[in-house]
C-alpha cells in the first residue's frame, strides 16, 4: 500500500489537526460575536443622533472593516482544515471499501 493511502496516516492527520480546527472554529465564532459588540461600541461613539446613521458609521468604520477582514481569514482557515480533515476521513473509508472488495475477490477466486 502506498504511503499516501495509508489509513493510519489519515487518522493521524485527523488527530493532529483536530485541535487546530477547533481553535480556528473558536476564533471564527469569537470574531462573529465580537462584531456585534464592536458595532455597539462604534454606534455609541458616533456623533450621529439617529440609529440608522450610527449604524452606517459603525459599518463604515475602519475597525469594523479590519474585523471583517479578520473574519474572512478565520473562515478560510477553518474551512481549509475542515475539508482536509474530511478528506482524511474519506481516505479511511476508501481503504475500508477496498479491503472489503479484496476480501470478496479472494472468496470468489477460491
């Protein structure tokens, strides 16, 4: 069996990256929730009197734009890890299917 198809290596990859995935997901979740707090902070700082104008200023503020850029990066990292881990799990499933097929072929040739 080639090393890139070794199910043990795929499982090791999942275990190695599970903590990274959890951290990436936590970071994204934190940023998403902090976005609401930042909006409130920026609206409170605004000199505008109407809610709509305060909200407009908050969304246009450089701090909000920087936060959204951070959210974009966090989601990208989380999604990459998620799909890498999913692919490693699928490698194990493919290996399992191949092993079952090999056993079936062995029985058929007897």
